[in-house]
């Protein structure tokens, strides 16, 4: 589990270099983003708003 947390921190750091911190959040409850208001916390919730941000996000997480 510690290794997973470390990987998430590395990913978060890489994403925050290019994306505003308001769109890369830890432990964001998914219930705030679903129609039926269900869903627990996401390790990282990433919300790109442009094609460039989406492209960067996908390259970074892949």
C-alpha cells in the first residue's frame, strides 16, 4: 500500500507542474460528480479543461 501512495504522490507532482492545483485533487469524493450521488474517494481526481491539458494528463498517467 505504501508503494501505491508513493506512486500517487509522484503522479500528482508531475501533474501539478502543468495543471492548476484546483483541478488535481486527492481523495475527492466521486459522489459530487455523479448523477446518483454515489462513489467514494478517488486517489486522484483530475479535471482537465482543455485538449492540451487532457493530452498532457493522458501522457503522464500512461
